[in-house]
């Protein structure tokens, strides 16, 4: 069976999306450009999000003391050793809020990345409260000649959760940022975490309808992970009964309940992930690569005879 996104996988995969948009395989190369966040420097708060430890997801070659070009070169070498070689690369500005600077600063950073001969485009991770009309207009001008995606950390659609995790903005801010970005024709990603204390299974299933209402291109989900040295890890130590952690197979089945409610046009970049064990406390799946997780998801969808969006109203 071929599904409406055009292949026989039972969910709208990120690999299919890039085959369609860029004609083949591409590989992201993570970059740390030395940004911070407004809930760290006192602008809207201090301490950052209670779950956040950027080191847990940042490759060792990503150091802001290195130039953008050096990080790209080292990232390409890193990926060429670990994976089959990609034809093209995307510079993925992953750490912290990568639009949290004056436009003049952004010009130099992203200009250097796009000048690299092996870079076909950029993916810019940021917060919804760190964009404005001027910055988005500039990114739209870049997108005339390059692939440009803005990836927003939204984390939850529930304002009560956003307050508790010290996010520093509400969901209405996220909606405005996504809609402003969509108006300019940019590719838009969003990141959500599943399993925050206080969010029930019913809330997470209902959240799918809200996600469907956003003009997103791609979406990432992660199961909640706790990282050493974060306020949320300390909260878990004080009150572990407030946290619910699922094993991998149980989590896949729960995510399928969400996936079936997501619109078929939404590209699923990832639905789970594991940081290195040295950073984690609490639950532990071991190290499972995204490719294996995606294969397990597709197998389970086939076993159940269901697919993305089959319950979407």
C-alpha cells in the first residue's frame, strides 16, 4: 500500500521528505555558535528550562571557540566515519537560541555557514520569543537560494506546563511565531517533549489536535529524559512519584496513539531519542539510534494495521 505522502512507510518520514525536497540524502551537521537564551540571561528569567542540558545532545566537535567553518569541517568528517556518506549537508544550529542576537550578528554567522561548499542549507533551532519580522524577512531572502528551516522549541501546548518548566513564554507566543514564519514560506519545525510531570495521557493525545492546527512542516518528539545537574532531575530525586517513564516498547505503542491523530501532511523527524548515559538519570533505554527507532515504529504500525493520521478528523 502506498500512503498519501507517497511511499509504503506507515508514517510520513523525514528521509522521504528530503528525497522529495532535495532529491536525495542529506546529513545535518550540528553547530554551536555561542548563543544563549532569554530565560538564562535574566531577560525573561534565569536558570534556563528546568529540563535543559545542552551538552547531552551536543557532539564533542561543537565548541563555540571554533569557527563555524571548522565545526562544519569536523562535523562532516565525524559523520563520514559513522554513517554512509551523504552528498550534501545542512548546517544545524542546535545549541540554545540561534536567533537571539542582533540581525547584524546573524548575517555573519549564517553567511559563513552557507558559504561552505558542501552546505546546501541551514536549520536554525530557536525559541518562539526570539524571532521578529525583520529576522524572518531576512531568512526568507536566504531561502530563495538555499534550504532554510526554522525549528522552534515549543515543548508543550499547555501554559501551566510552560510556566513550571521555566520556559519564559506561553503557547500563544509559539503560535504567533509559527504563523509569522509560515507567512514567509519557510520550512518550519517544532519540538515537543512527551511526559512532563502533570501532563496526563489524555492531555498528550488532545495536544495532537493543537499541533495539527499549526502550519508546521516537520515535528520532533522526545520522551522526557532527565539530565544530571538540572532542576528537573533534582525534582525527580525529591518526588519520583510525579514522574512516569515508559519502556521503549510501551512508549512506541503510546506514541502510535498520538501519531494516528496527527495529520498525514506533517513530517515526523523523530519521535524519541537517547542521550549518552553519562548525562542521564532515571529511565534508560540504552543507546538506540534514530534509524533503529524508526524501523521499530514502522514494524509496530504494520503489526497493528494502522498508520499516521488514520484517526485524524
